[in-house]
């Protein structure tokens, strides 16, 4: 079994190992965002018949919290946009947690070390 973070009784990770952990978390966050962006692009393309570029733009804008660019014409497209907007909020929270986890763990771990 692989343990993601060290136990509180372990020593603090050396800086180069910590940087590798941060890079892994950045990669994982990127995969989460790519999957969410892909789902949004497919949804807008399939349900609203937007071109691939316009579907990508709309998905990117919703995922980024800005809102849609194109006017939605179908009921299915509007329902998808509503669900995708809610989903995007969850993706934002999850991705933020993945990115902050190594830094917060290191900070808390440092407090638990005996001086």
C-alpha cells in the first residue's frame, strides 16, 4: 500500500521530495480540469450543436466561473448548462483541495514535529 503523506511522527520531507509531491498534485489537478473541460465541451457540442471551438469556449468560461458565451437554444442544452455550472463549482473546490493539500500538510506536519 502506498501512503500519500508521511505520518506525523516522521521527519519533514526534504525540499526536493516535497517539490516532486507538489508537481504530482499539479498534474493530478490538471487531469481533473482536463476531464471536466472535456465533458463540458462534449456536452455543448452534442446538445447545442456548437462547433468544437465554441463548445470549448463555453465549457472553459463556465468552468472558470465566467458564464456561458453563446445563447442556449435547446431545453437539453439549458439543463446541461445548469448541471455543468453546478458540477464546475464542485470541480473548483476539489481542484483547490488537491493543489493546497501538500502545502497545508507540510504546514500542519511542521507544527507536530518536536523541537
